[in-house]
C-alpha cells in the first residue's frame, strides 16, 4: 500500500519557514524563491487538509497545529539526515557494529582495548553510544549493549563479563603522613550521584567509622570522580577495573579495603541468540569475552 507521506521538498520548505518564521528567509536558506516556498507549503496544507500558517498581507504566523507538526517534522528530518550520514560513512568492503554502553566503562575499559579488536578485525568498525539506563534493545538499532546486569534484560541473551568492585582511592599527596583506614574519616569524600548511600554501605561493611558518610562533592559519572581524585579533591569510591593503570603507576593509592558487597556485574546483552559464525557480532562477542577473562 502506498504511504501517505508529503513530498520531501514540501517538508523541507515547511520546516525552514517554521524555524525562521518567514517564507523569505526560508527561501534564502534553500536557494529558492519566496513564491516557491509559498507554493510548497500550500501543497503541503492541501495534502494534509490542515492550515499551518495564518497569512496577513506579507506576514505569516505559524498556527498551533503548525507548531506541533514543525517539531515532529524537524525531528524526522534530523533523524533522516543522521541515518544518511551514517550510511555514507560505512566502509564499502567491511562491516560495522553499533554498541550501547555505559560512558565510563567505554572510556576507561573498552576503548583502550579496541585497538586489539581492530588488529584482529580491521574491516569491522565499532560505533559506541552512551546509555546510562537499561532500554529495549530489540528494534533500537544497536547490535548489542554492555551494561549492568538488570531484570530489564530478561528474555535477551546475556553473557556475564566482569564484576565491578568498588575501592576507595585518592591522590597519594592527600594522605600526608597518616596512611591507612584511621585517616579516612578525616579526608574529603567524593560521591557518585546515582549511589548516594555508597559510603554509608562501605562503612557498615568494613567497620571503618565515618562521622557523616553523606558529606562531600557529588558527580554524575565515575570518570568525574576519578578525575577529581587525581586532582587531589578527595577520596573516590570507584570500580577497581577503571583505575588499575593509575594504581600501577602510583598516581592513585588504595590503602583501604575493597567494598565487596557494593558491586555490580557487567554483561554483554544481545537482542537474540547469535547467528552463524563468522558474522561481525560473533567476532565482537568472542573478542570481548576473551578480554574480560584476561582482566
């Protein structure tokens, strides 16, 4: 059945006129005459059976129905442009994957290891996108997600990768002469906004007394906490897997015990069972599982 969709030219003319509030400025943007813009919008209104602009002399004003439709058309055109640009950037002799993941996991664990994937599979491009919360993977456009274990993934294929264990870390200069658990209560503590009770739980688990566990600066991402700890702003309670390099190099120190009960599990989530061997997603699955085993 033929789709009832207006012409692309009419939608482009309407979106530009709605954004500028002027047929003349829309005509300048699209390299058309003002009369051509007016005719395109007239055809669009006839197609829809709805008046989008009020016209008084040479002045035009977007009506409420037009305002709503303009926002929807703009979103659709933006998405179409992004999808087109994406397709234009695909390799002609290779393949690509779209992976959704948590931003700090991407920057601190996954991306530093991706050169090894490229060495093994030079014709597969891996695109990464940030997703802080679980989402419906099927139909999302993503080939897979790397995220925390969560009931939202029920019904999808999940592979456990890594166990996230939180550890307090700080810049060595922050300790001064008093290293160890006894000094923790005297140091500024850094918090992740999504886990406001993490320090309280850590104190209960380890038996380290903290006068007021909730006091301290709050950050949205673990990567922000790590940067703040490196800057000497306080003690950050962050996943050990994110700061192994800094600990090895001595840029951060962790004289306190790990928080074993404050942990989550990272999983690779697939919308459905993997298909035939030799596919790009199969190659990525095998590689990331091996990388996790070596961590």
